[in-house]
C-alpha cells in the first residue's frame, strides 16, 4: 500500500502538477484550502504527511498546520511557500510545529525526498507510540489479571466500577477518558495488601474496628505507590490515592482546565462508583443507592456527576430472591446464601457478585465434588425482567 499524502494549496495548477509527478509513488489527496484539508484528513485519514502552502485565503498554512498538530499530532507537517523570509520560517516552526520548510517553486524530486523523510518520521513516531501503548495496556492487564487470581471478588468489584465510571464520563461528554478508565480498573488493587477478614468486613458492610478503618484508609496509598512509577499513569495513580475523600478537592466545574481538576474529578468519579457498587452488592436498589449518595454530598459538580451516573441505571429496579441451577446462573446475580460443594467446602460466600469466571469455576467443582443445588441468588429486576451484566 502506497503512503497517503495530502497536498493543500489554493492554486489548482500547482496541485495538478504535483499530483501528476507524485501519484506513482504515493497515494495523493488534495484540498484547495485549509478548511477542506481538515475535512479530508478527518474523512480519509490517516495521512503520513501533509504539505501546505503558506499563503491561502481564510486560514493560512501556519494556522492550518497548527490545527493538524493539535488534532492529529502523529502526521508529519511540511510548509511550502513562495515567501521565503526568516519570519515566516520561524512562525511555521514554532506555531505549526513544521517538520520541514520548502520554498516555491519546489521541484518534484526535492519534494519527493522530503516526503520520503516525512513518511519515515511518521512511521517512527507511530512505532514508538504503538510500543508504548502496547506496553502500557499489557502492564495494566497483567496487574488486573493478577488481582483476579488473588482476589476474584475485588476484580469483579473493579470491573463494575470501571463500567460505571466509563459510562458516566461518556454521559458527561468529557474530553478525557482513558485515564479515568485506567484509574477505575486499578482502583482496588491496593486492597490486596489488606488482611482477608478486613476486606470481607468492608465488602459486607459490617462494623469496622478502628484498626480496620486505619488499614482501609491506607489501601489507596498502597495502590498509588505501585502505579505512579509507570510512565503516563501519574494522574491515574493520584486519582486512586484521593478517592476515599474526594469532596475535599472536588473541582468547581467540569472544564478540566488543569491537572488538579482532572485528578480531583477522577477521585470523585471513583468514590461515587465504589460507594454505589457497595450499596448494590449489599442488596440496595439503584433508587436507594443514589438516595444515600445524594444525602451525603452537596457541591453542584457532585450533583451533576450523580445525575449522569444515575442516567445509566434504572431507579425502578428491585431485587428478587430466586433459585437457579448452574445452567441458568448469569453474571451480575448476587449470592443470597453460601454456595458449597457436596462435601461441605465453601465455594462462594453470601453476598458475592457472580462473574463468568466464577460460574466456570462452579462447573469444574460440579464435575468433581459436586455443587449443592439449588443456588439461591438475588436478581435485579425491572418490569419483571432480570437485569444482569
């Protein structure tokens, strides 16, 4: 496949000349002005190199390439102009983040050499970015997979938190998304440092001793110490560290103008998603859960976030106790009593959210020691139909 190049110039004869000379080596697209050029990139991209004339009606080449940099930073940007003065060159480099500056008329061979260099520059940037992103995603997946093996309930809790946070961010139409999602996925990883009985009491909603509370307050800091050393996850780590008491630093609005605002909003999202999930896992309906959250919070931005979060869930859901066999269990149901093997071993305690891996584990036990049937579960129902995930 030939590399994709976009040429932007308000002189049709210039575009026709470059297209004739370069079309055998490159996949050439053209645009007669900056506005059209931006639309072509959006509709037909990705492009490896964009070459723009300096002087064009409306948006000039400097502004155009600056916009290209802001929206598609990986694209190599080349400025082509007949105004070969120092001031234009400096502006092009500083404002348009231009890779190379050429003067008109530019012979096809010189332009082709520049395009080849620009394509290689683009490929190097993309390769480095893909390596970094792949390494980052692999690291996050490894951490969550380890948590799933050590603490399946905590892993399921994190997954539900992630769904709520991502849905809320989309409902609020926030410009930043991936850091909130990462923070949600890793928000409970610090709980693996807590004693098992303390975690059990926290998730069951029973009275906690002062020592338990002290240890629980430390788990976000433990997660922060693990995560903040990973490049690009510094803000996500800070969101997790502050999520137990987010009201102290809640942003005034959702403009997210500073790093501090992004971190504060992330902490708030995590806190509300965590508390909502705990209410649900203890048997509360969505209506009751959101009522409890609204009673303990008041700043306007928190109410705005809660409105978006509540839009994801029906407050008309009610919980019903049902009996099921392994063949009808579904992820999202909650155990209404302990699930045991026929030899008496505890397989899953009461009050745990059932996940797909847990169902598979029960099937393995059923083929060996057997599983006591029927299995009592709590199921959220809306208009008489089960609501499970």
